[in-house]
C-alpha cells in the first residue's frame, strides 16, 4: 500500500507541474497597426513557485502597448487550491476559472491563452510564447469595438455595468459576450523561486494583480451576435452585481468584457474599464 501511495504522489506531481518561465519573454511590438486588443489569460496559483515570473512577463508585454493589452489572472487548478491552516488558506478560485481551466486543458502552471486562439488543436501557451502571439493579434483588425460604462453606488454597494459593441465591419457567425470582474492590489502570500522578484520560498506580502473575481453573465457568457452584424450596428448589454458579502475593493476593480466566436472560442475583441475613475 505504501508503494502505491508513493506512485500516486509522483503521478500527481508530474501532471501538476510548476514550469519555470523561460526566455525570450518579448519581441518587437507594433501598437499602431490594427484595432484589435489582446486578452492574455494568465493561469496561475498561489503555491506555484514559477508563477510570479509569468506575471512579470505579462506586465512587460502590457507595458509595450498599455491600452491594447489586457490581462486576466485566472487562479485555477492544483496550485490554486487553498491550504487550510497555512499561509495559503485564501481561496482565489472562481467557478468560471475552474471550468475554463479544465476546458482549455491547463495541466501545469504557469501557462496561458492569448485571445483564446487555437494553435493546431492547442490553446495553451507557455509565458515565453505570449509576446509573439500578442504581437500577431495587434496587427489584426476587429469588426467591433467595445465600450464599457461602470457606475458603482457606494450606498447600495452595487455595480451597474453597460457594455456596448459598436460594429465597424461585417460580422458573420455566432458570438458570445463574457463580462468579468477583476481586482488588483490583493496582498496575499505567494510561493516564489526567483530571488530577483522577492523572497525565495514564500512572499508573504505579494501583490496579486488582475485577479478574476467573478463572471457577471455565466461561465461562457451569453449570446451577443446570432448570424450576423453590420457596420453601424450597436448591441448593448447591462449587468448589475452586489459587492455584499465579499472582500472586493471597488477602487481596485475593473470590468473586462470580451466577445468571442462560439465555434472556436477565439476572441473577436476585448476591452477593460475601472469601476472607479
């Protein structure tokens, strides 16, 4: 029985590995061609020692084209599991994040998606691949622009979000809209193995950024375009969410909205807006 238990542990570690972030992290960026913005989903966990390096990679990419690179940090899978009674008791996970993690086949961290593009049957990219793929997207044109209007009411502790999709080109197919709440500046412990980032072992006051907190309209969103849309057409969706019973800080939160192709999951357009201006 002891041998079987040891083998089981080895198998679990093999399939839930924490991968070192390898260079190159970036390439040249063209921030002027195209109008399509880039969604980088960083799948991560607070007990993944290599994940802080991936977060830095994402921020380095974003720094090249600030308003056209949007990051969502998805805490899901093995390394995101809370460990009661330890420094890692906090639960960052979300229902949507876990479902996406399983659907897209994230079996190790850090890994991620860039505009949910399927590359020869695989959506998952290592952090060292994010820059190249992001640069490809930056050169593309999207037939739709997304505008987000947030109103947070402190007296009711509720957020109202209006999302407009303004079509500037012809669109054919079926597309869904996903609306996410993310939060920055969450100070919680994070495992780390890179001395250039912080304490090797556990960084107790690590600053978690772009953390997925909630999807406002279902794990896979809701229908936005059915069949087609034409230039000059605007489609609007409105959502409301209460902050009651949460530890979310409105001044640190953003709404990230993206429209994607139902058939292949690729992102047609994405945008982000803070709750508090």
